[in-house]
């Protein structure tokens, strides 16, 4: 299953995008837009690493690093959602 197709990820993305739209300060908005892009990129990387079509050996440590990075991005974006309410 593609993570981007996950209902949880779709819901989170909607919440993050809505929260970013509410930001008035353009510098802060750009920072969070970059975080959102990085979030989507991390999901894509994790998907690609789990894909059966990925050539070569899958390195669990590499996947763990990306999952950890995704978690850190989620924490920042979750805080934005809470603060935007």
C-alpha cells in the first residue's frame, strides 16, 4: 500500500495544508510550506524503499532514519495545526 493513499496520511495532509493556508506571515508560511514538501518527500522515499521493485538490498537503518525524520516533521506540522485552531 502506498502511504500517500492511506486515509490517515490523506487526512493529515488536508489538515496540514489547511493550517498552512491560514498563516498570514509570508516568511513563516514559506517555512511551513517547505516542511510540507519535505513531509511528502519523506513519504515518497519510505514508499520507494519498501517497494518490491526497489533494486538492491533494503537497509533497515536507512528506512528507520527516514521514518524518524518523518516523525519529526509530523510533530512540527501537528503543532501548526493545533496552533491554527
